[in-house]
C-alpha cells in the first residue's frame, strides 16, 4: 500500500513548505540576534545561525543579512551563506532532474 497516495499534498509541496518555514525562521533569527546585539542581550550562537542556513534556511539567512545588516562583516557568513545556498540549489537541481 502506498501511504503517500493518501496525503493531501505531494512530497514536493511538503518540501517547499518546509523550506519556506525554515527560511522564515532563519530570517527571524537573524533579526532577533541583531536586536539582541544592539541591546546587549544574550546572543544566538553563530553556529546556530549557520546550522539554520544549512538546514534549508539559506535564503532567509541571506535576506536577514541584507535587511538587518547583520553579520555582513564576518567572512564565515559573507562567504559561507552564499556557498551553502549554491550547494543547496545544486542539490535541488540534481534531485529534480
């Protein structure tokens, strides 16, 4: 029996929804971390922000860097986030084709 046949959405739609959610969460995390930086509060670890990007939130991370002007002077972000996004795009293209 095919369990996927009974779902109200396709696997591609589920993946797109998961990526959209991760993008929103990562974008928000960059904004919260910027706010915390300005107010001298406990910060979100850089490793967490990079992990969120690697888990599908790379577009949100890139947008967060641009909108919030956050982590724009850190090489691991200015080089790492675009690299993660490029690798994710290549993986998505390979999976789709």
